[in-house]
C-alpha cells in the first residue's frame, strides 16, 4: 500500500453526504444546532456561576435539563416509532427557538433571574427530548447499514467542531462583548435548524409501514415493550451500561467554570479553553475516522477506551493538585489530559451509536434511541452532582481523581472477567456493519 493510500485510509468517509440528499440536510441542520448548543452551554454555565458563585448550581441546571429531557424522551421515543419523524423534529426544534428567546430576554433584564435559567433549561430538555429520538431513529432510513459507522464519525466531526469552536466563540464574546451577544448568536442558529429540516423529503423519515407497531397502546405499555427488548438483548444492554458507568464517574464539565476561574485563575478565556480541550481530542479522532471502515472488534475498543478515559481524568486531577502548589505546567497538563478524555469519549460514541442502530430493528429504534439519549442527559447530570459534591467536600483535583479511578476500576471489574456478561457480549463482537 502506497503512502497516499495509507493516508486516505484514515480520511473520514463522506459517502453518506455524497449519496443521500436527505442525510445532507439533516447533517447540516445538526451541525448548526450543535454549534449553537455549544455556545449556549458555556454562556449558561458562566451566567449561573456568576449569579450564584457555586458549582452546585452549575450542576443543578444540568439536572433541570435532564428532567426536561426525561419528559420529552418518554413521548419523543414513542412517537418516533409510530409517527412522521420529520414532523417531530421540525416541531421540537421550532419550540426550542422560544426557549432561547427566554434566555436572551433574561440576560438583558436589569436583574437576571437564576430561576428563569432553570426554567429555560427544563424546557430546553423537553423540546430536545421530543425531537432527538426521531433524528437518531431516522439515520438507518437515510443511509445503508454499512455506512452507519461512517455516519457516526461524520456526526462526531460536526459535534466536535461545535464543541471546539463554540466554547472559544463564547469565551471571546463573554470576555470582550456581552452575555446577550452569546444568546443572540444561539438564537440565529436555533431559527435556521427547523428551516433546514424542512428541506428533507417528506417520505424519507416515516417509520416502515410493514413493521408491526404499537398501535393504540399507551406510552407506558410501549415503553414496557421497549425495555423488555433492551433487557433481553445482551449487546444493547451492555452497550448502555458501559456508557452509563463513564457518565456517572467522569462528567467533568460541571467543574470547568470553577477550575478556570478559581483554581487555574484564567478567567472566562481559560473556561473556554477547558471546555474546548476535549473537543480537540475528539476532533483528532473524528478527522481520522477512516478506521471505522475496517473495525473488526468494536467491543474491545469500547472497553479499552473507557478505561483510558477514566485514567485521563485521574491524571487531570493530579495536575490540578499541582496547580494548588503554583505549578506553571499545571494548566497545560490539565488541558492535555482533557484532550485525551475527548478522544476516548468520541471513539466510544462513534462505535456505540453504530452498534445500537445495527442491532436494533426499526420498530424499536425510537425507544432505544430515546433510552440512550435519556441516559446521556441523566447520567452526566447525576455524575456532575456527584463530582460537584465531592469537589465541595474535598477539592476539584481530588474529586477528579476519585471519579476517574471509579470509572476505570468499575469497567475493569464488570468487563474484565471472561465469564462476565459484558465480556461475553462485547469482547468478541463483530464489526459495526452488523456482521
């Protein structure tokens, strides 16, 4: 193989964008949405910390987001399995425009209210929860199964571009302009998203008619059916459990304002750098995602990279402890280890998403996607509360050391033994094309 061919083997596969017009519009809408959300996340965290002076309140708005998402996903996951997925997405993202308007109005008021931010994050979770399962369930309808890993890599690339540039944009605007400017930029993106989704062909995202549906069953009955399917499918169950372990232990985002402002003493720009650092690592993985074409043992990658994720958080905690002793290298080491966490997060997310879609029939994709997304909201919220509580009792550095150690240790225990259910389900799992 020539050097050129070896290099091309690592380049992201853009086949889904080239071959599917519906996916192109969906991808563009998702890219705009992710950039806007990344700016919004930093703006909200900064405003909450400025108003309250507490990382617990930063974690608290994540809990509000998770609660709203719980309600939205319960309905959104069910609707995505029996209704027009295109209409669900457009409706949910249109309602989200009102949420951003609420945050903007609060930011320009004489006395911004913390309660308004909590309400807005609750509504944000609700609207996102309604639309997100339809988006995830739609992907296997827009591209063939063998391109799902490539789709996951492209989605990761869009996500990390947003996570990388969004915090940097927010940091600059907060330092040199105003909070209202951040929210105004997010509002522009929020308006564009439903307009782009409306360009997707009308028939592309309807559920398959020939697959038996839940009919007039209640939402609770439909979810019971979906949960029974997840518990009986060892691959899907283990994929979700492995992800949950990481989210409960290494949700480091809630400590970023405190680390940037009080520990590393870098102000809003350092906060932006810390939020962006995981995106740098994730970007490295996403732009070299050609490896997804030939990945033979994805389960092993998930297990190994989750352990690496925990170890990187431990080392970041050690570096932060060094900052307490005025080590000039501490900020650079923290940023470097945050980069590694982003690499681990994205590598596992690409493969996990493809495996979930391959191993889930269309009739259950809305509910399985909703369950994964719900876990993605609730897990970081609970994990963030845990880390914030530990940081208040111990210190931010020690909290990261303990959380990362729990992550690496728990995965080693539940997946390391040859007789464990997770080891049997994932260690020898075949490729992401479903073979």
